[in-house]
């Protein structure tokens, strides 16, 4: 497994000392020791995690989050940094990023009691049903099937699915071995990881296989999955799908305006 | 990696082991390279797992973000990552990454052959 401290000598002493002080409630002293150590070892991810813990104990949540994010920026798979972020997201009710951070944390510490207990909490908190209030204004549940069927009609596409922002499958035209749950996880975790390296928001992912390709798109917070014929040009399917979605939106918008005008009349 | 990174639109390239340890890289900074190496391995493992569950095998994955395009291609030792500008031509980028992956595989085979 990757070492969290990858460069230079191991400055574990200052972290142990600062953590002892933190546990004794001497938070200012703990912060001073940790800050001094970090000045010499700024890329020591575990020290940033501890600094975040100290800030959290002092009630400085934003500063704590910044330190945990810095630890994850240095080592995206750091289990404790991801665990801390997951706790924070969960406390705010942000279930999807909490799940993504937990997945990363448990990937390298699968037996962590704290991680597994948080995962159970996050799963419990995950809404069982889709509420209309969580949808983009134009993408209502009654339109899911129409959208999937229109995308499924694109020449490059063989099957489709729509995943809600919380990871639930909102609609699916997939069969047998086609994986909507895993694809949703790929998009959620990729989004999370790419944010860490400051790559900006994820727009789309294309996975090329030996037998067929899979394209995942972001559509107003939803993830749209499209299995493609093998070798479909990268740009072509994006254009086809974007045009189809745009045409549907125009039709729905026109319908909405007509309905409003009819009501007003 | 140096040859791949010098192609039009490509800003950096690296090869990572499956556990995220960097094997070779051509990036602006070592620190960024180590982080990107870990991210490339995680993205590659996830994408590979997704296709394997469906009975398929991953060749490459392209992630489009606002600031970059990332191509993760499978190689014998793990994954190859090519980071490109967001407006780079996707198909050409994918082809270059796959060609580079072939070269990496050939070099790996040669190295193993010379050790045996």
C-alpha cells in the first residue's frame, strides 16, 4: 500500500505529540506543534488530517474541511482524510459525496469500524424514493421514460439508463449484465477525485471496452448512461445525445408555455 | 512518456501501477505527478471493474472535465494516463494514448525478457 508519507524523513514525532496534546484538550498547543511540523513537512498528508481534527475540535469547521481536503489533494486515497470528509458531508446531509468519500476510505481500510458504521448511516440516510423537489425543473419523473426512449433511439446507442443525483436508478433500459449501479459509482467517484486535483467539474466519461463502449453524461445533475456500438467516434455520440436532449427540452418548454397560455386563457 | 507528452494538446503523461505508485512520468512537478498517479489508478480500476462486471475488458477511458481531458489506458503494469487540454481532439488523443500503451507494453515485455 502507498505510504501516506512519501517524501523525506518520517516526521511522525510531531504528529504524535500534537495528537496527544489535542486529546488532552490543549488545542492551542496542539495547533502550534502541528503548524510548526507542517512548516517543515508541508506535503505530509497525515499532519494535515490532524490539523483538521484540531480545527474541528476548536469548532472551526471550514478550516478543518480545508485541511482534510488538502490531505486528500496530496493523497487522494488517504483513508482517514476521506473518513473525516465523509463525516462532515454526512452531518450536512450531503449523502452522495459522503458515500464517494467513504468508498475511497474503505477501499484501503475495509475493516475500519468507523468507516463501516458511517457507511451504514449513509445508506440509511439515502432516500428510498425520488421526490419531485430534487429533480431539475425540466426533468420530471414523468419525462424519464421519454428521455430514455429518445436517447435509446440514437443510432450509436444500444441501451440507456438514468441515475438520480443520489445514486438511485431513475429509469433503465438496460438488460442483463449492463451495470447502472457501478456506472453511477464511477461517475460519483470520478467527480470527487477529479475535483481533488482541481480538474474542474466532470462533464462526461467514455469507457472503451473490447466488446462495446459506455458513455456517461451529466444531464442537469443526473447521470445518463449510454452503451454504444463498438468503435463509435467519441464526438459523434456526444453530438447525437446532446441534440436529442436539446430537442426534447425545446418540445417540453414549448408544451409548458402552451399549457400556461391555455390556463391563462 | 516524454514523447507522448510532447504531442499537440497533451500537457502531461505518466504510467502508474495498479495501486497508484508512479512508474514513469512526464509532468510539470513530481508532487502533481504523484497525486495524478494515484487518481489515474483509481479511475482506471473503477472503469476496468465496471466493464469486467459486464463480461467485457477495458481498453481505455476518457474523462472530460472543464479544465482537462484525461485518457486512462490499460497497460501490463497498471495504467497509462495522458492529460490534455479540454479542447483536444478526443479520438486522436485516445489513439495516441493507446499507441503509447502498446509501446509501454512492448518495453515491459523486453525488460522481462532481458531479466529471464
